[in-house]
């Protein structure tokens, strides 16, 4: 039994002081007690640690390399994607393992306890499967063993280059699977997770409406009856136009009418929705997986979070392209985008909760739902996914409760994160991951090997 004691902690009932949390050997919270005597590992301010709901780990190695404008004056997501395709052609299984471990380390140091990996780099550079079709999934699992983060692995089904079922381009062939082969790969990915701790979960992810056939999309809930289902949806205007031209409806409307969307689904981005689509999709109980830093970087647009939350929708936060991994900055960017669009302040606050508190609570709830992970609250029976902040910092001095949470999100940054536990595994101590030196050394070797890839 491990014991953690915090001066202040956010419990399901609200803020409490002198909180003792006992964690069992199985990684679950065994008991929570307020007004307890100080003992065990101590923390200033303790929070549930959320899920990073959407990540393409390998793209972290591209960060900072795509900020120059090409010959096309209308540089966009689509030109960035061509650079990404050129880069991934060089990646080996060893590279994937090293980059993924580095990304997961950074997630933990930012305060996330779980990595939902939207994993679509499956095959060799010529498109042929590895002798073990689950090779790349095994490398993600190996990285997770080193980082100690909780994992929800989401193998991605990617079959076509557009809604007209055209063939994939050279840059996409490493993703390619027919539905039959994807089902085989999905089983191999499940096997790759067998050596990981029991908090690991596994789902499936049709990449997008343009990458998977109509019949498969309509039957996904039946084809994969258990586990979470994730999909990119309505990210870019050209995507909306393509679906409308080929299938006679905008992406969100088509998915709502044909895919049986419900609480198992996490729809990523959704930055190109009408008000009517926003309210209708919120009513399904599906999670909106938002990635505000990447959506800003790629010019995706602004998710209508105010309307979504007011309609009872559930949100979660991810780092997507991993150009920057910062939990506090994702939340701040989300809120500021609403303020800029609408000309308001404290856009996502409610009468009961500040902006930071409401966004954080939504992120906890949505991440748990989107990964079927029993987390999101400091409560007996939940996984001990915990995040400690330093309140001795000048930005937090004299702050408590919601105000302290707001100070972290809006006035400071993730350097305030002192400790993180993932299912009871104490992976960040005094602000640094316990295997930081080895993980960074392997990452640097990988970057050196890839330095001419772009």
C-alpha cells in the first residue's frame, strides 16, 4: 500500500484539505480521507491526472521543421501533410519506439497519466506488412513499458485516398489495410498489449470518412463490439466539401445518419460544424476530442465549445501532432479561442465553476469515457492517476481552490507539475520523469539519424 498526502486535493465533492490517499498494489485508489494526519509522499495540490485523448507520437520528431512557407502561397494543412508523408517514409520500428517513449515521457511531465495513441503507421516504407503484422504496435507497447504511462492503443484503419475510394498515394501506403487485414492487425495489436499492466485498454479507429468505405463505416460498431472507437471528423473545409460532393451530406450529418454514433465514439477535431450539427452531435453522448494547439498550428478552425458544452456535450483534450505537449496550454488555447471568436471573457466558466475548473472537469470526464479507463476522480476504486502541482511557486502564491487551478492554466505552465502517478506508478518525481536521461538519449540518437529527412 502506498500513501499520498496532499495539503489540498480536488475530490468528487469539491476541494478538500489534508487529504490522504491510499493506493493498493493493483494501482487503484483504496481509500480517500480528508482531515488526515500528514504521512507518506506529500504534495501541495493534488488533482486527478487526465487522459491525452489523441496522439500521433511519431510526428513529435517533426516539431519545428514545418514552419517555412513553401512555393504555394496558400500553405495549409494539406501542404503540411505532404511534408509529413515524406518524413514518415524514413521511420523504422526502432525510431518509432524511441520517439513514442519520448512523447509519453513529455506527456507525463505535463500532467497526463494516459496516452490514447491513434496509431496508423503500421507497415514498411514500401507498404508491405512486417513479418509480424503487429510489429509497430509492439514498439508502441515497448515504449509504454519504459515510460510507465497508461495506454489506450487505437490501431487505425486507413484504406482509401478519398471518398471516391481512390488508391492511396505513395505517402500513405504505410497506413494501408483492407478491412480483412485491418481486423487481423487489430488482433495482433491486442496481443502486443498482453505484457502491459491491467490498466491498458484497446480500441479501433477508422481514420476518417475519406479513408474508409461506406459499408465498413456503417458497420464499425458491430465489427468491433467492445472498446472505444475514435475517428477524425470535420477537421478541414476541403474535407467537408469532398464528403458533401461524394456522399450528399456534410461529414457530421452523414456520420450521424449512418454510423450509430453513441458514447463509445470519440470524434476528433470537429472544427467545421454548423450550429445544428454541434447540438445534434452533442446529444449522442459521443466525446469531442479537441487538440487546440495542433488545430491552431494547422489552421483547422475553432471548435464551438461554448455551444457544445451548453448542449450537454462531453469534451476531452489531446496533443495530436505533438508539436508541443502542454496540458495547461491546450486548455488555455481552447478557452482563448472561444474568447477571440465571440469577443467575450471567461467563455467556458459556469455560475458554479471558473473557466479552468470547468474545462479541467470536462477533460477528466471525457478522457475517461473515450478510453474506457476507470479514471478521472480521486475516489476509491479508480485508477490512481494523480497530478501534483507546486503551490510554493510565485504564480500560485496565496491561491487556492478554483483560483489555484486557474492560476496554473492561465498564468503559469506545466513547470508547476511536480509529481505524476499513472495507475499508482510514480513516474514523475520533482518535475522529471524517472527514466528521463535514458529516454532523451535514445530520442537524440533517433533525431540524429533522421536529420536529413525533411
